[in-house]
C-alpha cells in the first residue's frame, strides 16, 4: 500500500519510524474479537485470543494459523514471563494463569482480599519477574466475553503480583475501567489505559502514566494522552520510549511527552498490538475480526 493510504504523519519523527514500502498484511480473518497478541521468538510464532469464540490461535510464517487452545476460558491478554512461559488473563475463570513448559496450567491469582477478581484483562511482566495486570469488569458485563456476574471487588484495580511469594497488591484503585498496560523501556514509568468510554462516551478514553517507585509502587499518576478516535485498549512501547496504542481508526503513536506524532490506519477497530519478529521490528495488530502485521523502522522495547 502507498504511504498515503495507511499513514498519518503528525510529526516528522514518525516518518523515520515507518517503512512506506512494507505495507499492511492481513495474516488471518475469522475472529469475533481478536485480542492479546504475544510473540514467541524462540518458537517463531504469534499467539492471540479470539475471546467470544473461546479459543486461542497460533500463527507461524511456515504453517499459517491453527488452534492453540480451546476452550480458553475466554482468555484475553497475554505476555511471557522471564522464563518464557505464557501468562494469560482469563475472563471466564476470572483469573491470571501461567502455562508451564509441560503444558499444565498454574493459577497465579483469582482473588483479592477474599473476593473473586472482576475479569483480568491485560498483563505485563517486569524484569524482576513481578506480574502486573488490570482488572476491569468487561468479562462479567455479559455472556459474550465471559460469564455475566456482579462485581465483588469495590474498585477496578491495577495489581502487582509477586509469583515467588504469591503476594498480590492493588497498586492503583482509582480507574474506571483499566485496560492495556506497558512499561517504559527503563521501567521507571507504567502506562495504563482507561477505556471506560467504550460504554459511556462521557467516561475516560485516555492513557495515564505513573512513576514506578522502588520497583513496586506507583506514584504521581497523571493523564499522559487522550485517544481522539475510539478508546485506548492494548498499548506497547518501542526502544525510543514512544507509546503505541490501539484506537478505532488504527494504531496511534505518541512520543514520551504524550504528543501524537502519527497514526497507522487499519481497516478494522484495533484492540491490541505487540512487537515481534526476530528483530522486534514487526508490529502485530489484533483488530476486531483480523490480525495484521506491519514492518517498522523501529523496534519494540526488550521482551523475553
């Protein structure tokens, strides 16, 4: 595709991040709601969730698409830990799990202060091995992406889990609907999307930034940027510290000050994204019914 067909240049710096001749490739179509892409470089594969269809799919350059897991407990977001194991947020079981090397599943968190979690949504792993995840109510609002239920948590939180001790702490409690999250490359800042405008246009559609204090606490929460089309859902950072966010019209890229510097227009509303490929210069985009990929002239922040 020509540059004019998919790119919006809001700042000259964005032009240096794109490869205009690469084009947007559709890898698969046939999901009801594609979410949570995660790249496995050692296996040369991409996994993602098709939430309403209760399945996780796998794509490889050589073999195309196959079913990785079904049923999936309405799994949503995924990442990998420092040992390369899959960490998943499950709407249906209202829990965060780890898939062990032998394929067995370990429950990492399903309750906080004695009550079930809402419906864990997205997850990242810090370099010290701690697991940070969001817990909005999307998976219990209806039977489409989980099982309808009343929330038993008073707030919709961002959590930090220490898998070594099992300690689960709510590090942010003032969100309406916390969603995607990503660390800055040096892990001094945590970005968290609030996507509450998905169900009420008067509620937040912004991404907040927090200072990470002592590696375990959040402070100085502030609005980092607003999404001007749709809502922020999944987010990732690149090696330069720019933040890439999903939106209704594609992928939006913000610099470290929160300034919008460019957009990649995608034919369907984008839910989530991740960097992958052998050099982390391939952006994989989960967008409603399809998964797309696009080569860039930048790389994603270091991943396991």
